[in-house]
């Protein structure tokens, strides 16, 4: 959980209203971001059994009013609208074709003003998303 709490202090999310945590697992990164950025809402997008666990973790932190889960398969399902897509432990865990598929979907789903952030990224996105970087 420490890493999930640390990165939001180093990345300015003040210009974003809704973060989509793709393959969000337990929701730890969503929790860290929501705790740091009071106006940010977050959707944890993952498979059904994972969302059930994330819902419990989110409730334990009292953030169910700003973080919700949405069941979906990041390789197949359409992403819900958001102005920030976040990936953690995704790009290095999947073969390039899988990562290409997911970030291609992200690129098409995000508006030109939107951003994409990754805690560990091995590839880049050409359009329209921009990567958030530390100042």
C-alpha cells in the first residue's frame, strides 16, 4: 500500500475529475489518489471477483462515495468515460500485444486533453493521451 500512497503526492492530479484505474485490483492506487486529491473520483475497472474485494477495501477506507468499481475485462470491454487512465503493474506483466491492445483502447477512449499515467510503463502512446510526469 505504501507505493499506492506515495505516487499521488508526486503527481499533480488537480486538473482531473475522474480517474479510471484499469486492472485496478484491490483499489489501493485509487484509494491513494482519492485521499491525496479531494475532488478526484475514481473507478476501479477489473474482473468481478476482484471488484468484490476492492469494494470491501474501499469501504474500509471510507471512500465509497468517491470510488466505485466497475466490472469489466480490460482486453475486451469498453472503458467507461474518464479524463485520466491509470495503469499499475499492467504493461510489464503482459505481452506487448496485450499492452498494445489496452493502451490503444485507452488512446481512443480519452479526449485530447486527457492523460494516461502508469507506475511502470514500457511503451508509449502516440495519440491522444499524454503521460503524466513528475515535475
